């Protein structure tokens, strides 16, 4: 049964507001550019920081080295949750601007850090920055384009972000090879933060009205997913009860667990095999480059063939890629593994966000996105902790194999539990898809 939304007073259709990619192309492209700068803030660390831990600060234990990723992931995950709630309460743009203000000290702290604790705290600030800015650009694009092109919109968003991660990782690798591990590679971060803040303050426009406009015309096939849900109820549905939402949440967690492995352990793994900083930079860039560019295809593809096939296929592809990197040696085979890992991640990343947007009601979609991103980015902390302990107790290769097995299991969970969510392809959820107890 299709159930029309019942808008609250003052939240009906808004004159002058139109949903769609073409109708909002200028703001959409501006937000794509802003998210590229958000990605660049992470990319400045991808090649250099794990190597800096060993060379500048003398850290040898993997679990200690990966504390910066644990701090980043935990703080970003929590910030994602509040970003959705705050953007519903105060609007999207203020949250975006605050996120950029918090970014400004990050590269400066890494440049001047006298101890590893400074680097960890810089990554706490980076986690807040990423949680506020990336979450908000995702929500704003979903607001603008409406339901028909949601997958394509997420593909562009994530392609810009992770394409910039790749370019920044490659650039900092070459800069570090030429000039040293600091301060020169982190000058890029100063430029990214200044540009991001300037564009957000001067040119980005509020999109909350677009979400209210969509809510006034929204219909749902499931009476449990209506517009009058508390944040606690949304958390339970997104995390555990609703089959599609919770399947996406666990897959997102495992996906970023993989990214934490690639960010923290792969550079050390490659360095131990004798690769130069320049070649490590190439490998560190290949994976997010394919991930970023691939999403230009996979986001729109999920609008045509549905979300579930890409999520299942992507998780299994990542598992194969990680296992390949563990089983082989040398720059060439590892480059092939990085490319395959990027392809699998590209299949999953925008599709998971689009599926959350399919199921969640527009009035609480921002909170659902925030909760999903809480679980997804918790994967950084879980992955750093798990991989660090396994690498210290056994070795790095065992840690990589363990992550490959976990990724395959996550894909199997989606295959068995998730239903298709795209409006063109969805099956109407059965009552058992949602816990009916309030």
C-alpha cells in the first residue's frame, strides 16, 4: 500500500523549489568541488603519515602506529551521527562551514608536531572536519536531485572526494620523495582548508528547503517508515531492525575497515618489501583513483540495475582483491590488487548511500545518513584495532587475510538479508523486513 506523507504545518510544497540534477546543476557542481577539497584533506595523509610515524617518531608497533586512524575513525563516526541531526535542526550550510573552520589547524599541527600525540589530536580534528563536511555535502546533493538520480548524484559526490584523495596521496608521495616527509607535503592541506571554507561561506546555498519540498510530496510503501519517527527509533531501524538499512550499515562498516587497512598497513607492508616512497605513493593513489573514477559509472548504474547486485558484487570483489595482495609480492601484482580493490569499493560506496536515501523518509533521511555513516566510519577504528593487533601478534599478511575473509562474509550477509530498494526495481518490503514493535 502506498501511503502519502502528512506534512506538518508550514512544510508543504515550496514555491520556486525544483528537484533534479539539471534544475540545480550549478549548486550541485559547486558541492562536487567542495567535496573534492574534503577528500584532499584525507589524501594529504595517505602516503606520508604511516611512514612519518616510523621515521620521525620511532614507532615500531603496528597497533601504536595505527592510533591516528583509530582516533580519526571513532571521532568521524560519532560526528557523522550528529551532523545529520544538526543539519536537520539548524540547516545544512552552517554545519558545512563549521566543519571547514575545524579543518584549518590540522595540517599545521602535523607540520609542527613534537610528538605523536599531536598527530593523533590532529586526526581527531580531521575526523570532526570529515564528519561534518562530507556528511553535509552528501545530504545536500540528495536534497537537490530528488529520488530519480540519487545513485548518479552519490557517484559524482564520492568520485570527487576519493578522486581528490588519490591525487593528494600521489602528490604528497612525490613531494615527500623530493623534499622529505614534512613540512612540504602538508602545505596542500592548508590550501584545501582555505579554499573549502571560502567556497562554503561565499557560494554554497542552503538546501534544507528542498528536503521539505520532497517530504510534502513523498509516498512510502511501508507504514513503519513514516515521517513521525524519533531519533532513537531511526537509530534502531538503520542499525539493526530494517533489513535494507541495517544490511547497508554493516557493509559500510566493513568497507571502511578495508580502507583503514589500506591507509594504515599497506604503506608499511610495501615499505617492508623494499618499495620506495614514490612507488608506495603510486600504490596508495591507485586504489582511491579507481574507486573515485569508478563511481562515475557505478552510481548511475545502480539507478538502472538496482542497488543490491552492486553491493554484493562489490563486497566480494574487495575480498578477492585483499586476498590477492596478501598472496602476491611485487609492485606489479600489488598494483593489480589495488586497482581491483578500488573497483570493488566503487561498486559499493555510492550505492550504499543511495540505498539509505531510497528507504529513509525525507524528514529523517539526514539522520539516517548520519547513522549509516556512523557505522561506516566506525570501520576505520575497528579495522585499525583489529589489523594492528593481528599484525603485532602474528604478522601483517595474516591481518590482511583476516580482513579479506571478513569482507566476503559481509557480502554474504547482504546477499541473504537485503531486499532491493531502488524505486524502479524494489519489491515491496514484507512486514518482517521491519521490526513492528515501537
